[in-house]
C-alpha cells in the first residue's frame, strides 16, 4: 500500500471504526517527567532545591493520589515514563506497573529529539528501553516524544525497534497509521494524536524562569475546557487523549477535577475508555492507509 502524503484531507477511515458498541474512545495518559523535563534543558536547575521538589511532587505525592483515583474509577491509564525517571523513582514506577497500568516510553532524559541526529535519537530510545526493563521489567510498545517534539526519523526508528504506536502528532481526531517513508511498503506504526489543549502543562505550570505561561488556571476552567473537547470528540466519533503530568494534575483540587472528568467520561454511552496500547491494538486491526508526513519545502 502506498502511503498518502499531506495532499489528502484525511487518509484515515472516516468515520473511524471503533469496536462494536462504541462510537468514540478516550485514553487518560500521564507523563511522569519528574525532574527530567527540567534537567534536559536546564541542567543547572539540579542545584535549585525548590524547583527539583516541584518536579518531585509528581512521583512522590501526585502518582499515589492519581493511582487511588484510577482505582476508584476502575480506569486503566497509560504512563509515559522517561528512563531517567525510572532510575530515580524505581519504587514509584513499579507501583504504576503493579496497579495494572500501561507503561510506555518517554525518552531518556526527556530530550526533544527533533533537535538531534537520528543516530542520537535511536541511542536515547535504546537507553530508555534499557532503563524501563531494568527497573520494571517492562518492554513498552508505545512512545511519546518528549515536549511533543518528534523528528522526521521518529516513525522509522520506532518501527525498527518494534514499537506499535506513537502519541505525539497533531493532525487528526482519531488514530491513523504513520509511515516512515513515501515508498510502498514503508514501515508504519499507529499514531494516537494529541493536542496542547488537552495537556495540563499549559493550564497549571508556573516555574519562574524555566517553564509555563506564568498563569495558574482554575481547575474549574480546565474541567470545562476538557469536557467541551471530550463531548465534541464523542460527537465526531474521535479519540480523546488527555495528557496529564503528576506534578501538575496530581495536586488536590486538580486531581479532584480530573476525577470529575472521569465520572463524566464513564457516563457517556458508547465511549470506550482504554489504555493507549489497547486503542493502538484495535487500530492495527483496521485497513488504514499509512500517512507519510513529508517535510515542507522552504520557499
Ligand atoms: Zn514529558
């Protein structure tokens, strides 16, 4: 099958074929960046104890609270974990595994790989795999680009190392197949698309001089934002991928709002709430035409 290029409005099946009885899907995902997301861009921040504890709140306090909520809700989630986080917080990472959630790959030290040559991107992928295996004995099938900064080489590298899906790209409302090249038969994997509007970092993070908008939003506003998008995606028959960070959404009022969103999601008739890996495995069964993202030529 020849990959479609970006000349086509949508190369994926529309409407997307969900499993029998379902009209849309939702995945609750958590990126356990902890210290790595700051250290990747600002290694000198390792000396800043307050900043480091802001990040450590995720594994130390946020993850246990979120695991309790997920348990109450009967929802299995996907946790994208950098290798560095696994090495620094092994007991926490094993607690996520032992609670029955999916563990997926999120770089080694949260490197934005779009800035790296492909060989370095591949080396870091392997280093992250090795850390997750050593700490938790897991071999992830999913990957999310740190900072949502995938490179043109990412689909090919992921396919070569047996990954089944990525969750970093932003050009669809439902899963599709992303190709590593334009040629017929090019390797491909499933894409579970994301968006900044469904990421808690933009809503809650305030780290002076390091990250965030400088504005800390009310969880009431955030719940409204995410509920509107969930309801509209259900109407469209799409996929709702929510990305939360335990150091952000693990805080009490935010976690409470997230649980209200889960209550609402569970009340929606025909909404399939599943892990990213389960949704990707379903998409793999469909005859999806792969999409190849060519690099735009500069004028
Ligand atoms: Zn991250």
